[in-house]
C-alpha cells in the first residue's frame, strides 16, 4: 500500500499520507489517477490500473513493463 501511495504522491502530485492505509484520501487520489490514465474509474487498485499508471522508481516515475 505504501508503494501505491508514494507513487500517487510523487508521480501524480496527490497530497496524501504514506501511511499504508487505503482510506478515503487514497481512494480519491486513485480515482483521479484512474480518470487521468483512462483506466476504469472504480477506486479499485487492480491489474488495469497497475498497467496504466506510472510508478516511483529509483530513477523517477516510469511505467511498469
């Protein structure tokens, strides 16, 4: 969960805590990112969202292969 939250913060500039809890702020940030990347806007972190969003890596934000 922390990795998702860090990626939402750093790659998509969402102002959420990195606390490991999928609370309302994380869900709202995920919904916003899903809309922006063209994933199903359901607030669920699943395979489609994982494929379409950028992730924080050691060298910056990148898509997973």
